[in-house]
C-alpha cells in the first residue's frame, strides 16, 4: 500500500463538526506531519505568527476560516454586539503578520459580506460566513490551477526552473502559485529540472519546497541561497518562478527575503523572472514597493533556530527582515489567474484585477 504523501494532506481545512480550523503544523516539517486543530483567537493568531500556517494565500484562507470559527462562538442574538466582537476578531487576526496582503484581503472580504447582511439574524450571518470561507478556499484551488496553466506557456519541456522560499501547495490549498506550472508540467511529462533555494533563515525552501516537490516525484535539487549565480552561470536555469506576498500597483513585488537577490542575479544572466500572483495579492492601493510594510522577525531565527547550538556570538546585532521588494524592472512578467501582466504594470495589473471585479 502506498504511504500517504504530504500532498495528500489539506494545508488548511475547516472542521465544521468541532468548529475548528485545522492545519498542518509546518514548523514540524519535513520531520513530522502533525495536524493541529485551532479554536481560539490566540491559537489562530499564534499559528499565523509562528508560521505554522504560512504563505500568502494559505494565510488568507486560514484567516477567513478562523474568523468564521470565532464568529460561531459569539454567543448573542444582538447584532450590534455581534458586529463589535466580529470587528475585534478581524482586527486581532489581521495584526498577526503585516506583509502578505491576502490576510487583510480575506478578513475584509468576510467582514464586508457580514456587513451586507447587518439586519439579518446573527445565525444567518454566521452561516453565510461559513459558506464564504469555504468559497475562498475553493477559489484558491481554481486560481492556483489557472496560474499554473498560464505559467506553463512561459517554459518548455526539459527547462531548468529556480524557485525561492515555498510558494507551493503548502503555501496555498493546492498546486501552489510558483509551483503550479511545475506540478502541471510534471503531470504532462515536461521533465523540468527544479532548483530550490534553501531560503535562510527559516528554510522554507529546504523544509517545504524540496519536501513537497520531492514527494511528488519532481526532479528537484536543493541549493543554498548563495548558489543561484553558480547554477545560472552554468546555464542550468531557464526561468525563475517565485510567489509573492504583495504586488504594488507599479509591479514592485514583496516576497521572501532573498528574492530580490535572485532577481538581480537572474537579470545579470538574462534569465527571466516570473512572479506568480493571484489577483488577491495585487494591492492597487499601494503605489510602489517603498510603501510595503516589511515584517521584522526575532533575532533568534538567525542566530539559533534550526541549529543544535547557537551559531552566532551572544549579543551580536541582527537584522532579520522577513521579506524584500523586487523592483518591477527586474520582473519579466507577473503570472495571475487572469493572464500574464507585462510592463507597464500600472496598466496591466489594473486590467488583471478588473477582470475579477467584472466577473
Ligand atoms: O514567511 P512565509 O513563509 O509566509 O513567506 C512566504 C513567501 O514569501 C511566499 O513566497 C509567498 O507568501 C507566496 S506563497 C504562494
């Protein structure tokens, strides 16, 4: 009998019977696949902050489901009181991480739906929130598949693809964003050679991307973050595919720290850099990357986390931004579910977003 692979587990799930948010604890991967059930606001907030669930789209789905779980616990028939508590929960979950716009996107979408029913019974509003959270997850799967189809038009069988961090199934509900063309290509016999950056300091590339691609049978090679120039110089890379946490209106893109290094090196070696982004990650209210808030994380992630013993001198200064911004002029295209946006991004990104609104 075949053993269950990591891809057979749901990244994020709603346990309706027990009113809980269920996730894979990604901090334990790849050593242990542990499924955890979250019921309180603090548990859900911690899971997002501590990266038990991470990756922009997965954070959005988890927050939507989490908001429903909390809404179902609000014990009142009074609409004013219900909305006061709902807003409290929304704002609390939204404070867990600042950079991925999908967090506020999903929470605001849930809240707006509730608001549109403000005079209906609380029980009806709660039921609608449940359905909306389920819909956000279903949409994520369809969106990722469409990103995969669009991304696949940019590469050919046998190509070498480099990716950074984890924009895989573990960062979404299925397929991933940057990995979607890789999974679809794999199903169709494209034989891609994938190179996964380990992604210091939290090793999402080593622990998650290498794990899920290897489990799927994809030809994946793990490299350290400082090896991208070597593989590009050796002609092993035909395209870079990465995910993102927020795309500004001008195409500047925030993604895991180190993405802009890869993009700068890729431009030197004439390797195209494609950003894979659901339209929910495009933030037209943010004009340029300079306005994107970059999350700063604890020093211990750099000095000791994942090591058996501390690997840096006690008391040394540490700088640990979790994301960086890749300038739009380093990006060859932004692959969305509605097509591929090219320069000038101020126009093409708006078009991609309008296609959703016009649906
Ligand atoms: O800190 P993380 O692990 O949440 O960072 C994740 C990334 O940077 C991903 O590339 C991004 O969220 C896109 S996921 C499809």
